[in-house]
C-alpha cells in the first residue's frame, strides 16, 4: 500500500474544491511538512547510524536479489531453502498462492523500480534488458487477475516510469524507447477478457494465452471474487490509459469500482469480503480492513490523489466514516457484519490490516494510526514477526509469516508524518529480526511458524518489491535518492506512478455518482491533509503519549479482547449493556436484563441481538477450545523425503501424539479394508502403520483390530470420494462410548483426497514410509542426499503424486481466509456408525491447513475471568466422555428461549439487501 504524497491542501482553510494543479503541487508537501513538528520524544538517531542502517538494507537486498538471479532466474520466485527457482507445475501445488506465478520472471519484474529507489541504476538497466529479452507474456497458464495486475502490470509501469525519468536525466537508459510500456499494454489487453461479465466485475482468474471460458483456458467458471480483487485495478489500469492514450483500461476499472460502490450496504456503508461477479450479491457479508477488502479502500483514496476525481475521495470518506464508526475499536480493527455492524463477525485479526495505519496517515487521521501501529509492534516484539492472524486477546491464531511488508510500510509513513525517531528504532528492529531469524544462505525464507522459528521454502516477490523499498526510504535523506520520491504515488505493491498523470490524456468522463446514493457529511473533508498544528497540538510528545498506554497491551496478563461499547447506548445514568462474557445464570440482575432486551427500545433490541451473537460466538469458542488440534502425516521415504505433509484429523483415543514421540513406519493396507473384523493379513501389517477405510463399524473397533494384528499405528481414510481437508472442517474420531484405554496405538484420519496421495504412492513405489506426529518435522537433508532419485521418472512421478497435496502450514498470500471460503461442515447421517465429531466454529471455518490450536503469545496465559469457560472445564473434568453439545448446555438452554428471535434475525440478514 501507500502513497508518497499527501492529500489536497495542507491547511484546514484550503478550499474543498481546489484545482487539481494545486493539489498535485501540494501533495508532496503535506507529509513532509509534518516532519518538522517533532523535536522530542524518542532519542534522535544520528545521521551516521541512519546511513549505516540504510547500507544494511542495501546489503540485504543484494543478498535476496543476487540469490534470486543466481539460483532462480528466469523462474518466478526463489526457493531460498533449496536454492532453486519455483516454476509453476514443477513443484507441489500450493493452491491459490500459485496463481501469482505465470512463468514471466515475476520477481525480476516486481523488483524493477526497487533497483532505482536503492540507487542501483546500472543493475536496473541490466534488469530491463533481461525483461525485454527473456520474458514471455503469452504462456498457457491460469493466473490471478489481481496479482498479475498489481505485481506484473504495476511492475512494468513502475519500471517504465523510472526508465523515462532516468532517460531525461541523460546518463542511463538513453536507448530506452517505451519497450516496458508496450509490454504493459500487451498484458493489459490480455487481462481485459476477464471483465466480460454483466456486472463489469472481473473474473478472478484468466489464462494468459487463451483468455476466459474457452475449453483450453481451464477457467471462467468462477462466480465469486473478493472485493479487493475487483477494486484494486484503477491505479494500474488508469496509468496504462494515461501513458498510452487507450482509454479502455481506465473505463473497465472505473466500471468495476462503480459497481462495488453501488452494491455497498446502504445503511452501514460497508462492503463485504466476497461478491458474486454476475449478480452482485454479497457471498461473504463480513467486513473489515484486512484480507479481501484492504486495497479497495486504499485505491479509492489514491485514485483521487492520482486522477483528481472528487467522487473517489467522497466514496473513500463515506467508507472511512463507517470504518471508524463500526470496525475501529482502538487499538483493534475487528470485522463486523455489513447488515448489523455493531456485531463483531470474528474475534481475530489478520496481518494484512497492518497497512491501514499508513493509509490513515495519508488520510490525515494520525491518532488511531499510532494506536493500531503500536499494538501491532507489541505483537511483533513478542514473536519477532507479525503472525498471519491473532486474536483480540493477542493469542496466535495463524502462525505463519511470509515476510509481509505492510507493517514496514506503515512505519515509514508514520515517520514521514511525525518525524518521531521512535519509528526509526522500529525499523531497526525489523532489520535485526529479518537478519537474525529469516536470513538463510540463499536469501530470506518465510516463517512457517513464528512461535518455533521454523522456515518455509518461500521468498515472495513482494518482499523485494516492497520491504526493502520502505526500509531504505525510512532511513534515507532526500539527497540519498536520485529522484524526488514525492512526485510519485505508491501502488499497493509499492510500484511508483508519476503524479503528472493526473493531467495527461483526460478523456474519461468524471461524472460524480456518489451523491446520487448518499448525503455526505462535509466534516469528512476536514481531515484531508490537515494542518499539522491541529494534528499535533504543540506537543512534541504527542505520539509518545498515545503509545504509552499500549506498551503493555500484549503481556502475560493476557487482557481480554477490547470491545468498544457504543457511546449512544450510555444514556444518562444507564449502565453498560450486558456482555455475554460477564453473564451469570445465577445472577437475578442479569436475568432481569435478559427479559428487558428487545422490549423497551431500539437500543435495547440491538443490545439483545448483540448479546445473542456474543453467546453464539462464546459457545463456538468453548467448542474450539475443547477440540484437538490437527495432526500431520508426513511421507518421509524416497523420493518425498518429508516434503509432502498431509493434514490429518486426530482421535479422542489412543496414543496422544502431542505428548509422545511421533510414530514412524511403513504403511500397509489391512484386509478386510474396513478393519471391522479380525485381520486376515496380520503378517502384512505387523510392525507397520495400517491403512483402513472408514465405515461399517466404530473407529475404536478398527483400532483394536489392527492393534491386535501388531500394527504400530492406523490411518483411517474417508470413504466419501472427493472429500478433502481443503473444503471440510477438521474431523475428529470419537470413541465408542466405552473405555478406550486399551487402545495404545496412534490413530489419524485422512480425507479421501489426502488418503489417495498415500495410496497412489504405494502403487508407484510399493514401500512408503510415513511419520505420524502432532506437527510436521523438518526435512532430513542427510537422508535426501543419501537417497537420490534413481531416475528422472521417479522425480516426475513424485511431483505428479504430490501436485494435489497441500502443506500443513501454508496460507493464501493475499487472503488467509480464501482457502476456506467455500468450506461447509460435513453432514453425518444418523446411520453413520463412526460416531465422529466434526467441528465447525460459528461464523468462520478455520483454514484446515493451519494449526487450529490458538496459542497465547506467552504460552502461559489463560482467561481466569471467563466463568462460563470454567464451568465448562469443570464439567469436562468430571465426565470426560460427555459430548461437546452437553458441555455447553447452559448456553444452549439460554438460547433456546430466543429461537424465534434468532430465526427472525437471520431472515432479516438474508432479505435486507
């Protein structure tokens, strides 16, 4: 994200409709003028130390870029642990993450303008020549429209912008004749067929060679896309139109933005995460500022800055007012329902929202930017990096960290806005952590788990496009950069587009459609590039005073999630509304409040609806706390060597892999395959891990039969053809209602898709060894070196077998929720004799590839105040065989009285659009 210039006019007295020529002239001044305000706060950093840190950033970039060029180019990305390139189709599929790869040397294109920002002009000239010579945009590969736009089209346009700047300076690029622009235009035309929908919203994917819908295209059947995917096109497409004079690109991008604006929820002015590209119906109706929506808001504001169209600013201000009214719960930013925005949609935040403080700086709303940034920094100080997701009480929800740059971006813009040297120290911490924990001999490796420090064989192109750019600019003085950075706007991928495009090829109609839908509060405009004396009221310690209360927000006390209560609900002398976490069924006052909810006023009614939602959420959380985390089945034999890790469901009986050493052995199919009677091939499974099919008897009975035959473990494979952990919730095998202490071996459950990977491997290699464990173990390089594949065919077969597998720890790069958008709880018929427990938390289904165990940042904290949880735990201790439904019976009893209200509420949500 973010922008180098400011908004329009730096004083509160600047006219609201200032000519755009004035806006462009003052855009750069807005943020820079703020830096002179700070003279105290954190101890100032000397110029020598800033130069030293800047040089350190240059060395780090050289390490990453040099290893990519040496070991990976012309592949799209570097695999830093194995020192080789990642080529689409030659590595096990990572799902949607791979949609960014198009066999077009992604990292090189994404790094072009970074080279210039870092004063590597000779390397830039060489890189441009390589792109023109080697890159092919006509590949038969299906790519993400969103990723290809921000990374490749944006990279080509950013490279072109700085190439013509260098050419004008007269030293470098004298041979350049708009070749990158011509490639960008070619790519733009390849993306246009994606917009062939009735709504104007683009398909999420397109085949670079065959487009959409053709049989050979292998795409065009999708119905949904994320809001950010459709709403993050205007900067690149408009720049392409302004550079080339071909207006069609800007027209298509504007139409998509217009449609999203028209489909916003009118009462809350919020948009959902996922929308149907044909009907315009919201598929996912939760709303936030993180994954799935983030850059939509960013591009509304920046489209105004770049293009000078007032309607974009008016739309942004309308959305921003709704964000601050409903989503912002300082220092948190929590997703809400677009129809009932006072109800939180989830209790965790994703790492992509770290861009938002930087956008708030551009907006001019500094205080909440400082608050959220400081909260994020406290989380980072606990774990060295920002986890992909964390809860409102600051526990790790998803533990990965793919070296995302959003926090560095916001750090840079807060420093630009405040001049506070505190943010230089923050940047220094980021540099130290990258070098200490992520640096490997062949580059920088993403973190598989921030708690354990394990690595992932991944270095995304955005790491070079954004991270080093923002870190270098953070420590650089103006004279350290060979051009004026304030003359450019940053795209969401940190590519640079010149502000002079605002006055070039203006052939697009600028009809203001915003006021047709809503009356705007003019006070929204007061915060657009405000007077710095209003922002920082003559107090050089202003930012420090905001940060100070948040210093211990993430500590061993594990504070409860910070929930904001609406000020308007506090009538004169009234008490705060009853929260679900505080409710006690034995408290007469609480019962009296429950009776009044919905009867007295509209505010009481909304309090009642919120209380119901909180009760449902609390019930779901209790179920989640009692669920066992997923386990891992890792194929360790040749030619896999631990690279294939399958998500497995645990059993509520047998050996607990989290408390005992993992079980390793060769696999063998049992006879009968269902394992429901005494095995007829005990010699085949003796000392091995038995494969059994689900169905026809209880799980515990299967376990006893294979254990009696001498098996050291068991894997139950689902008999429902096509089932997969990608689309189904975590599955747990329950006991048979009897004492299962006699079962001593570990038992795991695999869905059909994952089970077939093992069965296919047996067919291909006969001897297949697996590791059953609580989490994947690092690959054994010594074993891999000792046993090299006997032939190329072996290697290719292994790749074919593993191409459909998903590693346990991976998440989607731009949207950590995307892989579970279509997940539905598994339906178990009453006749199902496996007596399984299938977990599906309310409002969300956790990514099945993730570690479902929500862990405290300290690993020790518990919420001792939650009396409902204590009650549930007491029941669990007294009766270990009680079902989960019975454990939360007190909540179910309360909700039973409100069934009609809940049904009416759900119908209202469905019908309101």
